[in-house]
C-alpha cells in the first residue's frame, strides 16, 4: 500500500533534553493502515519506506496516544537535506511494508 499526504511538522521534547520531529498521517489514511492485517509489532509500529523530496529511508510509523493517527519520525538528516522546519509543511509518500 502506497499513500501520499501533506502534513505539518511538529516537535516533541523528550525527557533527556533532546527533541524529536514528526508529522501525522491524516486520520482517514491512518484508519486504512490500521485495517491491514499484520502481526503485532512493538508499540503498534508499522514498517514503512518513507520519501520526502529527494530523501528516502526505511523507518516505522507509530500510533499516537493523543490523536489516534500514526506519526512519522523525521530524522535530522532528512530535515536538513529537505529544508524542513518545525511548524512547516511536508509532502510525504509512504510505502507500507507490513501487511
């Protein structure tokens, strides 16, 4: 399953003074992903191949306890390469590998 969406980048401050950056998969697409039969993985994660601009990487998306949508972590190398900033837009393509 391949999905594309535009999201907003948001920051989550970890307890150890480091920050993580994410974007949320829209609720309707998160529901489609949730319906794919697959074995349970830690934290309810789903393996994906992500693409933002010219950057592509393997990672996992995780269900957010606050929104119920999946969230995609955006690592620093990708943010730097693609000029992504907190609060800015991001166009994402996900190839869902689990399922």
